[in-house]
C-alpha cells in the first residue's frame, strides 16, 4: 500500500491559489494544503492577553535567525515557528496522520501573527471555522471513548 506524501509549498500573500480559508475567533489559521479544498488544516495561531505581549511576539518573530524557533503557547496545544532561511519559515502540522511542515514567507506569516492582536476582529463567516474545531474535538473524544470500550470488553 502506498503511503501518501504531502508536500506543502511556501505560502505567500500573492499566491494565485487561495490557501488561507480563514482565521477563526480562537486564532486558528485554516489552510487549504496545496490549495486543495479537501485537505484543510487548522494551525494554532498567536493568542495574547495584551498589546505588550503581542508586540513582544511580533518582535521575537522578526528577530528569528535561521535555525531558531519561536513557540506559540496555547491552553490546549502548542505551535512552533521554525526559521528555515532568511525568508522561509515553517509551522509543523499533521495531515492524515503524517507530519508536514507548512512553509511561509516572512510577509505572509507576519500578517497571520498580526491577527493575534487583542483588538483584531474576525470575519463573521469564520465563526463556522471555530465550530469545526469544536466538532473535531467531540469526534476525537468519541473515537477515543469507543476505542477504550472495545479494548476493555
């Protein structure tokens, strides 16, 4: 059986393909991998409690050098931004059970980080993206529960 191999291109704001589906109220970046609507992932984004923290995060991102990384800590999960080279950054994710790195240029990633600003307003259409995160967590909890029951009995 062939294992799927997913290669994510470097996302840029001027891409011809539409890769950014939206940003939900919890600041997850919804990305169509390789512009494929059937392969969507929600990458945890920057969340802060105050403007000072947001400014520090943006400055830390701008100061990243090749080989360095920056962690975006969240209540439920963590995400790391890896500086690959001068204008290439990666965020790790998982697609269909396989690890993949999404590559961004500096401008695209900084614009995503700007949505972490406490005053940023999400689009009303992106509320549904937030609902999808909740739905996925319910599905995973149900699958874990069923797996546990099947192994126990």
